[in-house]
C-alpha cells in the first residue's frame, strides 16, 4: 500500500542552523508532495506544494525538493528560530481527490535557543 | 476572514454510544473534508462534501457518516463507538475542492472513547 515515511520522529537543532526534514514515499509515485506545519492543539497549516516535475521550490526561509529517483522530499528551514518548533507533516497525492492523498506521521522539530 | 471552526473541541464518550461533530468552513468555501488523526496512523481521509454532495470517501466503515448543509456547514457522525475511534478529528475547507489547492484545517475535536 502507499506509504509516506518521515524517518525522524523528532529532530533537535540549534537556533540559526538549517533544519532538514526527510520524507520518503514507497509503493507509489505521487504527482505532488505537500508540507504542513502543525502546532499542539491546532490543525495542520499548509506550507508548500511541489509537483513531480519540479525539482525545488522556495518560500521565504523554506525550501523543499522532490527527488523522483530517490523517492524522497527534503524540507529545509534556513536560519531556524525557536518559533519554527512544531510538527511538520509530509503528504503525497495522486491527482483526482483527497482520498488519494497519503500523509506521514510527522517529524517534531525543536529549535533550541 | 474567520477560520474553520469545529465544535466541540473535546468529547468523552463510552463504547457503543454515538457522537456528532460539527464543522463551519471558511465563508465562501464549498468543500469540506474530514480526517482522523492518530499518532500511529497520521491523518487519514474520511470523506469530502462539496455543495451538499459527498464527493469522495476514504476507507472507513459505515459507522462513520457525514452530511453538509446548504450553508456549507458540515457534521460528522460516528455510531457504535469503539475504543479505536479515539482520535483527533479534523475538518478542512477549500474554495475549490481541488486537491492541489490549499486546504484550511480547523483546530479539531479530540474524541476519547472509554
């Protein structure tokens, strides 16, 4: 079955460094990948979407890559701040409806001052 | 614009009971989706409503049902609750219902089944 694996359950990083989160997909080839941020007690907030024909996308301090050979997406936060501490979710979708989107279980990022 | 709201925020029920959760989407959004979130499984799609019609459905038993009203507000019902139904139930709205367009999530309803 389709799987999205976010290898690290938790990641601690020093303030100012670049945080890199990994998302691997197996048993399917998503047409796009999405990244969300989720804070405790709140719903996910959409951050970025990258399509399979795009190698890289940026938004302010965020960068996401899509490597179809490695079946992997990397999510980078540069110059990380304590306010970036949250759980980050990766999702991979096939076109044609929300039932075709598979979510990972998330990586909890802690940025230490 | 007000965000997606969900009521109640917390619920405690016992096995065998039924429960109804409510979701008010962002004004003007016609698509409302429901998800179940558990630590082990992550977010799992339940169903999506668009203009009062169920358009997509996930792999959940028939005990999980929903509906959408003419004002786009949506309700989700779970009958004959089981312990495994304990989860955070999230509602998300979208203006287009296209899966590559942004979905806006509510804060969720935390359901505990004893």
